[in-house]
C-alpha cells in the first residue's frame, strides 16, 4: 500500500524481536517473504534476544488479563457485547479467525474499531490528505539528526521510505506525524499491500458486507495531528525511536513464527513482555523512558479514550469491539477500565488458546 494513507496500527504493529544496531544489512533485507510467511508457526526459544522464554513468561504472569483474545462484556443492565484483540497482519493464520468470533462479527448490531479509514465525503478525504499534516514548511530547518538518535536509525528509516516509494530525504521533509504514520506500517505487509486485508480491515470488510455500522473509537488522523502540535516533540521522539527499533535489521529468523504462535495461543502478556524487553534492550540507557512515553500515549491514554467512545453503545449491547491486542491486558488495559466502569468482563476461551 504505497499511498499517503498508510495503515494505522498500535503497539502491536510489529510483534517480532528486532535488534543488532551494528548489523550491516539494509533495513528491508530482513523482511523477506520466507521470514514473513514461515512454514511452521511455533514458539521458538531462538526468537528471544534480550530475555529468555522463562523470564518473559514470569513477567507476563504479573500482567492482569494477559491471556485471551476474546472477552464478553456485560453491562450493569445485562446487555452483552464482546471485545476482541487483533493482530495487525494479513498472515493467513491471523485471518483464519475462530468461527465463534466470526459469528459475533456477522451478527453484531455495531462493530467498533480503532479507526474507520473510510471517508464519508470528499471534503473529509481531502482534509486528511492535506500536505500540512504530512509535510514541514519549505522554510523548515529540521533535520532528522536533530532528534539525537543513533545514526543507524536515519539510515534504516530512510531505506524503509525508499521501499515505500518515497525519497530517502523524506526523513527531513515530513512532519513528526507524517514520519510516524509511515513508520507504523509493517514491512511484512509489503508483499500483500492492496490485495490482502489485515485482520482489522478484514473485520471492517465483513461489517461492510453485512451492512453493519462501524463506530470509530478515534479520528483517523488523531496520532499525526497530536504529534504535530507544539509541545509534543518529546512524545514524537519516543515513538520514532521505538518504531525505529522495529525497522532495524537483526531479527532472528524464528521471530515471526514465534509472534504468530503466541498470538494464536492468546498469550498477549508474553508478547507485551517480549516487545518491552527487545525495545528497551536495543535503545540502551534511554530505553525505559522512551518506551514508557510511547506506551503512556499510544496504549494507556488511548485505552481510556476507547472505553469512553464505546461506553454508551456497550450499554445497549451486541457490539463487537476490535482493537490491537496490547490494549486489552494490564492494570490500565481496556478490560480493567471496563470493569471500573461497572461492566462485567469475562474471558471466552477459544480452541488452540493457552488456558
């Protein structure tokens, strides 16, 4: 999908281990077809670079609601809805959703998604595509190196832009919001862009076919607009650093197979612990602060807003809410936030998932 409308994703955008700043490989060379579409999907110890499996599982055990992709939401009045944690991928194992989940989508009165990337009219489309959201003014003196990140980041992010059909100099010309919008796009989706939907888009397509209305839990341009506001430069730097890690070469070949297996097993807490360990381990001394700043906005703040946006509809029931799976677990995850609002939230176990 080489367009000005890249896929918006959350912290689960790229759920495989990436490291090795000093690797001589170009940023795109690690994202081969064989890496992105492994023959065997399984949890493999060799995938874990900065913490072993036992340590990650121990950390995951401390994350509330860390296992399970499907949850039943019951309002105080007894109305029932469902919450589903997605993986932003078009891999066949991700699109091969459980029949129980598909039935809930197809029979819902309302489908709620992080964003609705369709536009109601030409004016809203044109506003979204406007240059001021993406491009810095011609007189801007900004240079990517001003961010103070290791030079490898600029090299590999520039290579990523070239793979999307944009000049390498875009790293200097785009706004913070424009930079991050492009960086959130998973390189493994290059092979299927414009042909196969990610799971989120697949859910939206099923709602579209059934004529079910879609509730956007946030505006489609929320992230880019926020990052372009004066005063949010520190947040922008944290997101660029975090997602820059995801574009660096050095990922073990077993990483993709492991991420897909963990998701299919519903072991979201392990995925979160793994993601945190690898990002912090790669970023070094600044890692904890950068990761916390990214998580505070991209996950925690948006969790609160998602619950607020869906709250009234959930009181009526028969809503299917689908958001990135990292939004579900944790003390500040959507499951606990919904419970604090008076909803009963219980896990629905699915075939193949961990107990």
